C-alpha cells in the first residue's frame, strides 16, 4: 500500500513538473512572438520614415533625379500596405517596392562628389543627413527583426514545442530580406 | 528620452566598461536626455547624481578574472524599484551575461531593451554550462551591440544571433588638446616611451616590453620607459638588472594626467598578448597624437587599419617589438606621418559620433515597443522576497 502511495505522489510530482515546463515554454515562445511583432512594427516605421524623407529630398534635387526618387518613394508608401504584410497574401511586390527605393536612392547618390556638393547647401545638407539616418535605421531595424525571428524559429524547433503544439496556429515568422545598403556617398 | 543604463561592475574600481558607461551617460545628459545609471556601489561611497547605487559589490571570480558584482535578493529588489521609479523609454544593459545587476535587470524588465557586449574573452566551458540558463533571459534583448568585430564574433560563436558593431567612444579633444608635460617629453637622445595597463597582469604585456628594453637601450642608451598603471610590476621587471633605472613607474594616474602623458611621449607601446576586445587606450593615444606601436592582435589590427595608423609587431615577440620601436624612434618623419593619419581617423571614435549611433539604436527599438516595464512573472517572485 505505501508503495502505491509513493508511486502516486511521484507521478503527481512529475506531472506538475511537466505542466510547469510546458507553461514556461509557452510563455517563452509567446514573448518571442511578441518581440518579433514589435521588431516588425519598428522596421515598418523605419521604412515609412525612409520613404517620407526620400520624398522630401526629391524636392531638393534636379527634376529628373527628383522624379525618379519621388516615384520610388511613393510606390513604397503605397496605399498603406507595408512589408510587414508580406507573409500571408503573396505581398512580394511590397518587398520589391522597398528594393526599388533602395536602388533609386543608390542611383541618385552614387557619386560622392555630387553628394559633397549637395551637402554644402545647408537646406539639402540637412535633408541628406536625415536620409542617411533613415537608411541606417532601416538597416538596424531589419537586423534586429531578423535576429528576433531567428530566436523564435529556434524555440519553435524545440521538441517540446512541436509535440505539445505550443505554437498553436501562429504562423512561423519569416525573415525579411530586402536590400538596405547605403550608397557610398551617404555613408558618414 | 528617458534612458536607464545598467553597469554590472562597481564604479569604485576603474575599468573599461565603467568608463564607457560613465562617458555615455554624461554625453547623453549633455544632449538633453534624462539618464539614470544603476551600478554596484556602497551606500556611503560618494557617487555622481545620475548614479543609483545598488549596494555593496562582492568580489567573485568569473570568466577568468575577479570582478566586483552584485547579486541576491537585496540587489534584485533594488533593480526592481529602480525600474519602477525610472519609467524608462529604453533600458540599456551592459555585459548582460555577467552574474550581476545586468542579468537581474534583464530578468526583471520587459520592453525596449538594448544590450552591449564588451568582451571578446569568454571561457567557452563556463559559457557552455551557462548557456541554457542565460538564453531565455537574453531572448528579451531587442537590440544587441558589440563594441568591436572581435566582441561580435565571440557573441555569435557562444550565444548565436548577431549584433551591430558600435565602437567604444573617446572624448578625442580632451586628449588632442591636453597640455604636454616637460617631465615626460623626450629628446632625440633620450626619447620617451609610454606603457598603460595593469603591471601584474601578464596579458597586458609588460613582461614582453621588459624583455625588449635591453635591445632598445643598446641603440638609445638614454631612452625612458614611462609605465602607467596599478599593480606590482616587480616580477615583470626583475630581469632588467642595471637597466631597471630607465623604467619609471608612475602608478595609476587620473584621466587628465594620462592625457598629458600620451600627449608628451614619443611612442606609445601596446604589447598586450590577448583578451583585448577593442583597445581603447590605442584610440586615446591616437587622439593625443602619440605614434602607436602595438602587438598584431585582431582587435588592434582593426583599430590601426592593418598598420596604416600605427606600427604592428608579432604578438608576444620582444625582439620584433624592439626592432619596430628602434625603427620608430630613429625616424621622426615616420612618427609625424603616423600621428597625423591617426589623428584624423580617430574622429570616428569621438563620443559625438558614437553616441549618435547608440541613439539611432534606441530610437529604432523604441519605435516598435512601449516603454520599459516590469516583467509580471518575475515581479511575483520579487514581492515574495521582499516580505
């Protein structure tokens, strides 16, 4: 009889430990998903900022360059859709719009001498600094986002998470791969 | 912006991380931000008004050297209270993998958290054991910064993930405009050479320099070696015999005296043999206009741009050091060229540029999240302790 009691209490303890571990893992995964969402929101905000600053810069350039840059920037601003909407609905064009804007910025400021001349003008100098900062922050935000995604994916791969289906129906967050390199003229 | 900085090491003892946190805090404050620094310090130690003392630090051996750190329920409660009072927009934790305040703060907080990794010297065995314990906490960090390419590589190897590299900062002008001191100024016959670092820590390379001295003296009999740093140097210098008199131990100097030493000497030598993540003294010497001769550690090569901004010698090789040092001391033109190139390149480490990059990281993480808050799960544990 005491033997049976011992077994029961051991089973109870094991169940409690398993329960605690499951809830702990679920909370950890939940926190990582939240972090990915926050990082996406941040990346989104930086992309919008970059497009907005590009529009502003476009007004201070020669008409041809300005028009090209403004076109790419407004494509990126689009109708409120953003890269963060990529996952479900085949939103590849949005990713493309960001790559196009990067290419437009690179084309507009590829010549460091030209950029140096623009910098001498106090008005264009200021907006150029703002553009450089916006581009740098896109790079930062994308790196932090993809880092968060990698951590979430790592925990999702854990056996306990897969067997207990702790991720539920939440889709696996994708990395965001866009070209966010700065033209050499803008690097400070 | 309201910024909370956490430094795991006591401000009572000087050290790279402490100086970095202090300078960053002061620069951010001068830029109009509201900054509070949480660091270990006794309750009766006088501290600057932006510093919140987290109680007496205990010396423990961790990762191969003795560090003065805080842990335990009392510290945890202070961290919690500091977070609640601070109401920060961003929390910036330094060395989060240290068993001290940084880890406690990481444990207790949620929201936009930035962490800076300073070290390039992690004992892999200790890290392997600590990994499963650390990982869930480290996952709370929204943005990771490494102070150098070497620190970044260490982080990637041991903990996975990535980090942006933002170098340590220096107030370049404080060094560039420091007064020279006639006591430390060299002449053509009696040139002066500076060494900066702990005397009794072989990793800092004083023994390597000591073994190179006789050969330098055979070419420059009047040369003087000015050694700045705390600790007992007798062991490193015991083999010098009669030439011991050319070495002058200055002891630990304050920042201003250090700047004028580096401003006065003919060459600054960095013979470190390993464990260097960045090489802040190299940057200080370059700011002060001292030509730099350094061992070819990865971190130093990067700071000196592969030898463009200063000379390099094979790490731990006294003969190579002596050869390069004699070459530098006999060529005033080369010294001037190196110092001019370095003086320009060093601007990128000025706090004005470095803090801008750090602020860009703060703004980026803040755009996605609310403010810093208390982690509800740890809060329950803490309130149990406080009662």
